[in-house]
C-alpha cells in the first residue's frame, strides 16, 4: 500500500513502457507538468493496459517500479478527456495497482485533505 501522504499522478495517455528513467522523467515534466523529483508517484500505462510503470523520487535518486498483469488489463483511466494527470485517492491507487477495472468509473473514497484545508478549518 502506498502511504497516504504520497501524491499519486496517473498519466492520461498511453506510454511506451520501454522508456528509461530519463525519458520517463521528461514525460513527467511534459505531460503531467510536474517536477519528477517531487514527492509523488508518477504512473504510466502502456497502450494495451497490460503493463504499468511508475517513477518515484526517494530523496536520493529516481526509482522505477514495473508491473505486468498475468491476466486482464489495467483500468482504462487514460481515456478520460482531461489535461494533465489523474490524481487517484489511496483506495483507487491500490485498486489500480491490483488491476481492478473499477478505477476511474466512480469515486471510491473522499479526496485527501491538504494541509491548507486543515489550517483553514482550525481558524474558524
């Protein structure tokens, strides 16, 4: 399970999962508009949705995680018409990594609160 404080961004377009660290980092900047060294897990799917590759900066360097499903396909979340990336909740992310088809069809849990949301509630 991915910790709740780690932001997860899923690219909304299919990606060649044979790409190296540097090319994936460039895609994070180009397609997601983010710094690849930010504390986030950047997730990419191949066109057939059978392979998933994730780029993560652990504070000392870039890590790549790779998953191939033995059966089935990952959810077709990149078929949504949006700019940038999808930000799944921790529950949705866990289901995506498990290969569930339900991800992206409907909200599975409330969005995470940001620190600024908490501080504004404390002032009331």
